[in-house]
């Protein structure tokens, strides 16, 4: 049965989810990365993307995610179209990989950035990497060169991080430095291993 030993790894944009994922991978956990799967499937659907969004979005069978992102983050209808195209294909692939992992009978993570937004996956345990909104904005400006307005647009398309924190099974607080993040990851790792004994 798929998803039996799965834990969703989620958060919001610029909360430090990728760093937490690297910690768990280094510590022997399998990570099924929904974003990597989505990028692969996005490129596989390049003809559909080109037909719907225009030639500028595709070059040499690769989707330009920055141009496409500029369209879908500013137009809900276009975002919903893209999601309806991609999400069923992404779900099928993740479900298949999950089924394989469940046969090992050990906890593993499925990294799903928009888990709480879409609620497509019947997974009972969730790990949220938490950062307050003001730190998300600060990190997006520093990391990606966004303006405050652009950072807010991206953050506001997601469920509020405080709400995600309330709904989580496990929480990693990444409001401090890297040392604190590693300490939080270690603590949650022990908790997870205890829960699956």
C-alpha cells in the first residue's frame, strides 16, 4: 500500500526545506522529491506548454520555468490550467515510488512543497520546516533577487506558514542560523525513529 511509511516534508518558499532534506538524506532517509519529478514532467509536457502558453516558454524541448512562473504566479486561471495538466502525472509517479519504498518498511520523506495547498496525497504524517514570514521575505530578496512585492506574491499563493505549523506532526524551527537548523533536524530525526519503532 502506497504512503504507509511516508512522511511529507513541506514548508513554504524560503523556509529551508532543501537544507533539511539534505540533512535527512545524509542520515539515511530516502527523499522522494516532488519538485524534481515535476520539473521532469514539465519538460515532458513541453508541447502542451508551448501550445497553451506560447513559444517563449519553451526552448529546445525545455520549459523556461522563470517565464512560465511569471505567467502563472500572476494569473490564477493559468496556474490552475498548469496544475490540472501536471498534478495527475506527478501524483502517479510519486505513488509508484512510494509503493516501492513502503516495501522496505522504514520511514521515508516525500518532499511536497504544496502539500497543504492541494491536499492530493493521503499521507498522515507531516514535517513542516518553519520560518516566520518576515524571514521568508528577507531570504527571497537575498537568494533570488526578488523585490518585496514579488516575494509577497509568491508567499501569498501558499497557505500561511503559521497554519502549516499548527497542522504539522513534526516541526523544524528554522528561524535561527544553520547550527540551530541542524540541531532541530537531529531532534526531529530521533522523534521520527522513535515513532516508527
